[in-house]
C-alpha cells in the first residue's frame, strides 16, 4: 500500500491514538470486559499504527490522500506564467 497520511494528519493521529489507548485502559480498569474500553484501545492502536506507517486502509478505501501534492516543474512554470499574465 502507498502512503496516504499527510504530516498534519499524522500529528493528529499520533496524539489521539495513544490518548484513546489510555482512555480505554482506564475504562477496562474500572469495569471488567467493558466493550467501550476494548473499542477505545483497538481504535487508538489503529490510529497510532497509521501515524507510524503513514498508511491508512480506511483512507485508501474512500480514496482520501492527505499528503501535500508536490508540483512538477511544468506546473510551477505554468503558475508563474499565469501570475505574470494576471
């Protein structure tokens, strides 16, 4: 799979993922076999993994790519010409 997670998305996932894992741990500590705690840990783990690998299968399924698009030299030249004519 190719990378489809951008820098900002990666930062958000790297903060929210571990936060959800900790939250899930506290849910499980208070109530044994809490479905919310397990779901929180699983979701947090998947977010943290996608932050590390920069690959998100959900983004792939929906065709979402949050990386910044690098412009080719031709596109840069075209934009310079477009600005000069404007």
